[in-house]
C-alpha cells in the first residue's frame, strides 16, 4: 500500500514537473505582433526609404523586447492599402498596430476598429502628450477621444519663384505678408512678355479658396455637421479674393506646365514636395530653370499666416490580444527621439515630436541634402507653421461637402457668377444634404 502511494505521489510530482516545464516552454514562445503599413510615401512623392525607418524601429524594438517579433506584409501599395485593411477586418485579422489613412480614420473609429488610447496615455507616466505638436496630435482625435498618434507631420507652404520676382524687381515677401501684398505682386507679374496678345506670365497657380479661408480666420466646422456655413462673411471673402486673383488672368487658364516653366510666381506646396524637389536627384527633374523657395501663406487683416497641416497616423487595433506590447511599439515609432529623428533622415516630413523637429540635429539632417549655399526653411518658422496650422476634419461627410463646395467655387470662377447669390443657393443644397444624413 505504501509502495503504491509512493508510486502515485511520484507520478503526480512528475506530471507537475513536466506540466511546469510545458508552461515554462509556452511562456517562452515569442509574441507575434502584426504591423500594418504600405510601401512608398504617404505624401505621393518619390521615396526610396519607406521600409528603412520601420525596419530600424522594428530591430530596435525586438532588441529591447527579446520575446516579441514584429511581422508586416511588404509590397502593399498605398492605393491598395485601404482595401487590404478592409479585407483583414472582414477576416477578423486586424493588425495589432497599423498605419491609418485619412480616408479610413472616420470609418475605423466609428466601427470600433481602433482602440481608444485615452487610458493608455493617461496611465503611462513616461508619456506626455504635450511633447507632440498639438495640431499633429489632434489629427488623431475623433470627438473627445484619441485613437491614433502622429508619426510624421507635413504642413503646406507657399512656393515662391524667386527668379521671376527678381526679374520684375520685387522683393521676397516677408513671413507676415498679406492678401494685399499678394494682390499687388500678382498684378505686377501678370503680363504678355512676348507681345503676342496673350498673357504668358502669371501670379498664382492652384491657390484655392480653402487656402484663403484659413488665412482670413474662417472655419467651417465645429464638431457638428449642421454648423457648416457657406454664407459666412469670411467664406464669401475667401471666394471673392480667389475670384479677384483669377480675374487678373483675363480668362486665361494657368497650368502646371506654366509653373514648371518658371512663368508663375506662387503655388501652394507641401513640405514633402519641398524636401523632395529641393534635393538630388529629384531636383534635376523639376524646377531647375529658376530659383525657388517656400514661405508662409499671405493673411487677411483678421486672419493669420497659416495653412493646412496633415499627419501620418498610427493606431492600435481594438481586437489586439497584446495591448501592452502594442502600446510600447506604438510609442517606439512615434514617441522616441531616435526613431523620430529618422523621419528627418529618411522621409519627407517633419517629426511629430516638437523637440526633435526643432533640434539642431534635425536642421543638420535637412541641410545635408541641400546644395552648397542653399538654406533650408528655418526650424523656428517650420514649427510655427505646424503649431498654428489648420487641421481639416477627417469625417467622410465633411470631405464630401467640401468636394461639392470646390465644384461650386470652380463654377463661380469659370462662369463669372455672383459670389453672394451663388453661395446662398449652394448653402440650401448643403443644408438639405446634411438633413438627409441625420
């Protein structure tokens, strides 16, 4: 009897030991964290380093987290990424951490695809949201909640043809220049230089009523779709200003080819385009016939020299089984100075962290790619433009209404319609549309 009890005790001990070993082995099995990203630049410019930054970030993270492996699918083009995300969602395989396109943000937050980051942010004593540009951080908000963090920021600037201004004896505009300054310059440079009866030199190309609206203190959206008003005096002022600039061209259309040939003084340009076409080898493919630079947008009396700011966002899937690790990896990409400095080194945007964006090391990274003697935009100006910039809501309904408004303004310009009456009629169309959406 004692012998049988001894054998039974031994078997139990053996099972406990082997079970313990099995549990130990299981605990050492690596955690696979799925990461969703696309190939190329988010800003639709050439990029040869789209995977370099992420590969460096992943290697660094796996080094400090030896039991974690980051997996991503390579070769997904930006234009296919939204469909890829939708397919993963339908399969119940949403990535743990993933890049979020602007066109998907509202949809994903509404469907509960993205994790609300509020608790993760507030409970992490090492995380301080004030370290980000406020505008950049707000691009990842929907309502009162944070669903994504900014990884890379791109403001829009005003491209200036310095050679054309110099030829006409005009000084470069100052940072605080006004609508009146732009009007005066456009009047001065718009002319028929070859005396064939047609204008062949122009003031602006692709400068829109939205650009003007931001700089006159106008805003169309305040957390409620019903507040969109196209009869507001500042909206009307913006459209009238663009119509006035358009009238200077005497009915002639200004094209991208005109600008590329050095025949236009001003054109809005993203900072990503600035970085791409200011550096070799893309510099030799565009804008080589004249000297150019970028400055702030002109402002109306009641507005400021501000412009639109975009950000590339990264969020956490709401179904992740590895919330803590996912949060740590999200911070690795967006909140570590080393990884954020790589945005300056290998991408075309600006780091989302203020300290990195304004650092001397960051300025040096930008300067390395420039021609000798060519000065980059000052980090002080760049940070000012970002911090004071305008964020367009990512709500799908808002974008649909704004696309309709773009069409209406285009019709006003082409058919020389009265701005006040046309926008009043358009407002009724918008109000009816918004009512139907409720």
